[in-house]
C-alpha cells in the first residue's frame, strides 16, 4: 500500500486526528475530542468562469489529504492535514489555495441561502453575503516526515521582492504554513494516542540500536494496532517491517519489538553472509578447491559447495544480493 494511503488510513481515525490537533495546536491540552470531529469532503475548489451558459463554467478542484470539521461550542473550524515525505517549495501557495478553496465553498453555500432571503440590499444580493454573514475559520496542518524542511514556511519567502520598495513589500499580504517536522520534534509527550509511538519510531529510525531500545522499553510497541505499525514502517522506508508483519501479528495487533529484533538479527546475519560470499568469490577466482574453501570458512563441505555454485551461477549479482538470496533459501 502506498505511503499516502497508509497515512490517510491511519489518521482517518478521529481519536488520532483529535490528538494531532491537541498536540500540535494546544501543546497537549485536551481541547478537541473525537466526538467534536466530523469528516468533510476532501475535494476543495470552486466554480469559476463567466457567461450565461453553464457549460462555459469550469470546475477548479483540488484534493486535500484529510479534512475535518472541529466543533468548538456552538461554532466550528475546518482543519485539514497534508502529509509530505519530500519538501514542496511551493507549499505556502499550495496551502493558501486549499484554504481559499474551502472559503469559496462556504461562500457558495452562503450565496444560495442569502439570495433566497427577502428584504436584503442590492449589494447583499449581488455578493451573496450579508453584512452579518460569516465564514468558518479554516487552517491546514502540514506533517513532514523527511529529514529537514529547507523550504519557506510563508508566502513572502517565495516572492521576489528585489528592488520592491519596503513600504510596498509591507503591504503585500503574507501567508504562513503550520509545519510539524516529525523527525525534529522536541517533545512527543503532548500526544496521548499511538501517534506518540509512531512519531518516536520515525524520530529514531536512523539509529537501529536507539530504535531497538525505544521499542523494548515502551510496552505499546508490543501490542500495536496494525495501521499504526504500517504507518511507522512506511515513513521510515521499512518495507522489511511490513514484509515480516504477518509473523508477529495476532488478533489485529502487531508486536513491533519482536519484528524489529528479528530484522536487526537478520541484518547482522546478512552482513556476516555477505562477508562470507566475498571470501568465497575471491577463493574461487584463485582456483581453490571446495574442500580448501570449506576448511577456511569452517563450514560443511556440502554447504560450501552450494554457496560456490550460487556465486558461479550469478557472476553479475553483488555480494549483498547473493547474501540476501542465500538467507532466503535457508529460511
């Protein structure tokens, strides 16, 4: 399953979505609950063009990753989430277009209601918006799973202000994005769901020993939801973790501690096997016999012969590729 689909499936759970909002925007204070959230259509955009014929109108539309309506008392705000594995250097413009699209949709719904009212002014009829009408607040959270966001986090950062007078520059409206760099999070204690474990896994993914220590000391990793496990694996390029998931799954839960320990052990075995393949390749090139190579490796003659045959039959494959193939055969 592709990364974006795994992320959407994982965060489509309203408990996690609420946890993300509370951790990201409110420093962990429990302001929003799952019951406060309502799913909205991820398509955003508006009807553009002009003319009397409907066919002359063109639909401008975009699709958000995820979007929810969050209730606050009698009011609500619209909060979207966009996930990035790579830096998008036009992100301020992209986010602005998503938010504008949402406001345009709200305005279009208001227009239908307002124009049916009696006693409104000409200006209110033409705009489809009364003096008292209000749009609901909208914002977008950007989750970045990569190493370092080196793009601008505001619109002014992608505008060319060379030779533009400072007074004019100050009057050009800015638009900033709300960016969460997961690998550089200073604190994950603000999260109450398994977002904490998924984010921590991503933060430690470049250090296998640190990662192993993390999953061994946090009991949640021994009983993870399947979609949380997949999300953590997907955003750390852990295809192997997804491959071995079936061996460590029971009752819809996955023991990531076991899976990771097995993979680290496999990695060490692969390194040792790769070194052995390298030695065999050199010995074969020197013309040594099977018995001599077996003695050097301290391996049974029959096993050594199979490895020599593998090397001879695959001259173009690297030592690493042959090591993986050999381990696969042994399993």
